[in-house]
C-alpha cells in the first residue's frame, strides 16, 4: 500500500507540475492580471489601496503580492503567475492534509484510509486543468483558496486538549484573511462559527477526558476563540481603510460590483443556469464522485461502516462549500471561475464522505481510479485547446502563432527599449504596463474598467476613476512617450460594463492620434486576441 501511494502521489505531483507549467506559459491572458499586479506594485511603492488608487477587491492580495514585487519586476506577468501557482499548490497540500487528518480520525482503518484520502484530494485538485489554470493566472483565487484551506485544516485540531482554542483562533484568523482577499469567502465566518457553537456540547459528553475545569471550559468556548481570531483580522484589514478612505473603500468592496445589472428575469435565470452548467463541466469528476458517495451513503449504515464524527466533519465542509457557492450564484453576473476558491474544500468534503464508505480491500483501486480519471480529465479539458488555438473560422482552426504570454513579453520589451525607466505608458492594458515595467496615468490603474463616463467629476476624483471629461484630459495631456491600446482600450463604459458607442471610441482615438503616431501592430494580442497598436509620441 505504501509503495502504491508513493507512486500515485509522485505521479500526481509530476503531472501537476507539467499542467501548471503549461498553464503558466501557454494559458490565455486575462485583463485582471494587470491591475492586480499594478496594485501590488503600487503598494510596494508606498501607495495605499482605495486612498491612493482604485481597487475592487479586499486589500490582502496587493499587500501579500507586494512582497514579491522584485520578482514581478524581473519576470513580469510570468512572475506573478508563478507566485499564484505556488499559492494554488499550497491550497491543494493544505486540503490534502485536512482530508488525511479527518479520515484518519473518522475511520477504524487509520492510516491506509487517510493516505488514500490525501492522494485522492491531491489528484482531484492538482490534476483538474480548470482549477490549475485559474490558480495560475494572477487572480485572487490561489491566495483565497490557500487561506480557506488553512482555516479548515486548523479546525481539525480543535479537539486538542492543549491547543484546541488556539486552533480555532487560527481558523477564524485564516477565514478572515480569505474574506479580505475575496469578499465572498466572508460567509465562512458565520457558517463555521454557528457550527462550532452547535458542537460546544461535545465537551459535556466527554467531560471525563479533561484534566482540569479550564480545559473543559476551553473546549466549550472554542467558538469564542474562533470569533476573536476572525474579528481581529477583520478589524485589521477593514478599520484602517474605513477611517482613511471610507467612501473609496465601500465603493471598491461593494459599489463597483453592485453597479452591474444582468437585464431582465430571463437573462438572470440563464446566467445562473449557465453558472451551474459550467461548474459541473469544469469539475465533472468531482460531480460524478459526489453522486456516487450519496448513493453509497444511502446503502451503508453509519454504525456498520465503522465511522465516527471527525473534528472537521463533512457537514461543515459541505456547509461552507455550499454557502460560498450560493453567494457566487446570487451575484448579478455569476462567473463559474469564482468557484476556484472553494473547490479544494468541496474536494475534501467529497473525499471525507466517500473514502470511509469503501471496503479496505478496494482502497488501492479507488486511489488508482481517482488518479487515472483525473489524468484523463486533465488531458481532455477544453482549457488545453486554448493553449494552441484562438478560435475557429467555419471548419478551420485558428492556431496561435506564439503563446499569448510570449506576445505580451515581446510587446513589453519593445516598449521598455524605447522609453525611459519610470516613465508613463498611456494604456488601458494594465498587463502590458506591468510587462514593460512602466507606470500608467493616474486613475487608469483599473484599465478598461476605470472609465465611468457619467460620474460626477468630484466623485470620480475621490474614487480615483475617470469620467468623460477626465479621460479626455488624460489623453490630451498625459506625459507619456508611448501609448498602446488593444481592442479593450477606450471601448468599455462602467458601471454597466457596456461597449461604448463607436463614435465616442473614435473621438478618443482621434485624440490619441493627435499626439502619437503608430509604430507597431501586433495581431491577436492578449485577452480576446484583439489588435494591439503601439504608438510613439510625435513631440
């Protein structure tokens, strides 16, 4: 059994590295990567989110990624992807540890069951191409998934006579960090808190185990320790910004996201149905095994299966996963990739529920099946196709001449060689500014989503955004030796995220051509594979 587990885990690790490397180098670019890395660079330079520049997620990511600013400055977006991939791998390892501890505690079989659980968890997470891609490109998902997985791992230590209270403190601590990375993760705090309160009666049922009244009371008050840890971190990342930039902070956390409307009831229902459909498609093996575990659960009586309730039970894992999923589902535009932050927890919930139901003699077969099925799923994912093709023209595939990241690096090097260090690049393609190691004009840190044409000037200035008059001024007066715009540039109006009228976009480009002349075009560039035009100043 040990030899088999070693071979399976080693194979999973090797395949995961190849998959992650392919997504890092060949994966499609995403506009989000630019403004997340620009935000981190701004923090590294001493600027404060919300107060000094617009930012539309919690403040944790830019402060964490600011630590790695030298790596991003040297390697550009690839450096940011490497950092994100490390966080994604950390989330998988923490999830596997959680599964190991939970299954070992739940089964009479001990380490054999636990080893299979850890192996299956690693395979379900690391060998899912969709999960690998979205925890490699620079988004909040890898970091948020790490905090969430750490929070549930800490819960597995809550029954420790010496460290149970501290484990619950750290669980709340990590969940609050997850909320400060991506706000939807905040729902885990009340869900897990209520679950801990419901478990406080365990201390009374096992009172004879405690050596002192202090240990007994400490077990009963685990939920208090959890609340203290969560409240401490929430105060740490919320209060400073509520004091120094209250309106900007509220807009970044809530106002920006609530401004989008999906349309009528039918459009909203279609979006939500699409969310569910794409989620099942992305995590199909997990969905099939979840159905299998439900069927097995109906067939197996709990006492006959030889299980007991672990410190971190499948119930709280399922409840946490369902709560975050519901928050994502009720969003105006529910994107399925949001689920990348909670999928490691859902994988652990499945494994902790399924593995104890399997007879010991079938454990090796289950481990082999999950790893092989995960490898097959990774090899057949639609993500892989996007590494090499950029669409289809009738019956003909359009192959990429070069990876998107290589084109970005080429464009960045072209601009960097022709502009002074520290100069401004007039662009709404934030990842190009990151790759060229150049700044963008003030209030353009959010790229194409920084333009609010009808916002009052005073409010736009407070929120570090641009209205119509302000964007016109930036295009006329920005002290930039070069400019660059892809198909995303000067084409999007917020908060509705609607395309600008063609005549307004053309007026903006006329302003650009008054001050700049085109020097290079790169076809099929960046997200959406649009035309990138690079300009140099005529003065």
